C-alpha cells in the first residue's frame, strides 16, 4: 500500500503545448515555441501590432 501512496505523489508531466507560430510541438528550451525563429517571429508580430497602436 505504501507504493500506491508514492504513486499518488508523482506529479503529472507538463502538457505538451503547440508552437503558436507554426503549430508544431513546442520545445521546452524555446517554450512555448518550437524554435528561436518562431519565438522571434511572434515577438516581431507582437511588436508590430504594438507599434501600430502607438502610431494610430
Ligand atoms: Zn514554431
């Protein structure tokens, strides 16, 4: 029965998330993106949106 208790303590693995840029499975080192390229693309997109709001 002690084994069962230990199993309950075991924490669930992190959910695999998808890269918001290309919808591929994200890598932990670039989370939530799959690569640095996708992270940069999203950042650029975000900055562009922000910039447009400021101009407007
Ligand atoms: Zn990606």
